[in-house]
C-alpha cells in the first residue's frame, strides 16, 4: 500500500511531493499536463502587491520557506531554477512616488521596499519619475522545474503516471483509496483549474482567471531588472523578455487570443521605446479564488481525500508554505491556517 496518491504535477503537486519525499512517504503521481498555469507562469516571487504598495498575504513567512525550498530543488535536480533579480516599480507620477514613501515607513513593508527613488538609466524605457525597488525578489524557471521534476520522478522508479484521472475508477474506503492498480492511505488533488471537473471538490468557489503572456526579443533593451508598470517586463536572458499578464474571467481555455495580444502590446508600448519582435504567445488559467486565499484541507465526508489548490498568481511563493501545512495537518493533526482551510466554505457550499 502506498502512503499517497497525488493528482496533478504543477507547482502545488511538486511542492507536496517534496514534503512526502522529505518525510520518507511512498507515493505515485497521476497527471495529464492539461493545466498550463504553472508551465506558462511568469514565475516571479515578489512579496509586494505593486498596484497598491501593500504586503501580499503571509509573504514573509512564505518567502522564508520558498527560498531554501527552491535551493534544495536546484541541488536535487542539478539545474538552475532560482534567478535572483530585483523588481522595479515604475512610477507614473509624483503622487505614486509619495505613496511609495508612505509605504516604506510601514512595519513589514520597510523590510522589502527601498526608501529612495531609483532614477531611470535605460534610454529604451520611459520612466521619467523613476522607480521604487522591491528587495528579496527573483524568478523561478517554472518550465524547467516541471520538466526536470517529471523526469526525476521516473528516473529510478515509475512514480509518475501520465494519464487523465478517471474519477469513476476511484474507490473510497474508511482507511484507504483504490485507483485502478494502486491502493493508498490518502489521495491529494492538486489539479489547478482542473478542480472544476473534480466531483469531490467542485463545490469549492474556484473561479479561475485566464492569463496570457508574450515573449519578445528586444536586442536593444539591455535590461537586467524586472520592470513593473501597466505590464511586467521580465528578463529571461539572450535578449528575451516575458511580458504579462492579462486577467480574463470569462474565457477558461488555454488558447492564446489576438485581443489579449493587442492589449499587452498597447500597454507595453506606453513605456518601451525600442523595437522588438514577438517570439511566443502563451495562455493558462490560474486557479484563483474569490477571497484570494488557497483551498487546502480535507473533504467534508471523506477523511482520506484532500485538496491543495487555489494558489492564483502566487503559486511560486504559496506552494511550499501551503504544502507543508497540509502535510502537517494530515500526518500530525496540526490545524491549518484558517484563511486557507476549505472548511470556510463547507457550510455555505456543501449540503449533507
């Protein structure tokens, strides 16, 4: 008998698998790669909501877990995943500068925000009011992470099963679950937006927001920092930059659209002054929740069926934090953070 079945191998699934490996638990992963959000993500870890100059939820605690988590993965997988890179918030006015200065005086924020205006030195960017810098930021190469982790799981043993999960084949018992040829003590669903098709957790208010990103080649730009304005410019190396992202609530497909491409280009051209070419256009549906908190916990009726989801656009930071909480909840009986425990929705959405 296995200790766990894990369904889905995005940022949530990988984070939970790492908890299982660290604690010597046996497991199999079932994934069909149908969800693209982790694969196409910008991959930034940034503790600040730059639209309002406020701290993201539990950002300091999440970062303290995430940085060593990805460092350990780099050593295990023998690839570089974490690219340390400053994030510069472009100011559009003196009023935004003043709001930034106010934020730098606030407890918690002052740890992450530089208290001075950084003047623009790049002639190919329009930033006459300068920038504010966020410290302790970087980019995780999520595409490399997903690819190399899948290879790692199947290197010595067939731990990854490539198939679409068939809910009709899942049998639940008080002390185990059975799925096709596998028997496990617990099952954890970490399918991203695919949760909408999960009969055990489809009652949860996972909304999903579609995000589209462009990759451009701009040989003249020569920018080494992330620039946040109406869109992000994220350096990838070799004159490549990721541009994003859009937020669409109605379209739930992974298909890139011309309308979003036009939207991204219009915003980009308001402050990028050099020529560029588009080399890639991708889309994915983020697993977002109305209250902007993850969905973590146990099914109201099945004590060995769990969910790990709802990371939104901050999966890089939230993944290690939420996964550790879920593992300790299952194995040690520790309480989950109330803000992400799915019990907050049970009474409203689940009926006996």
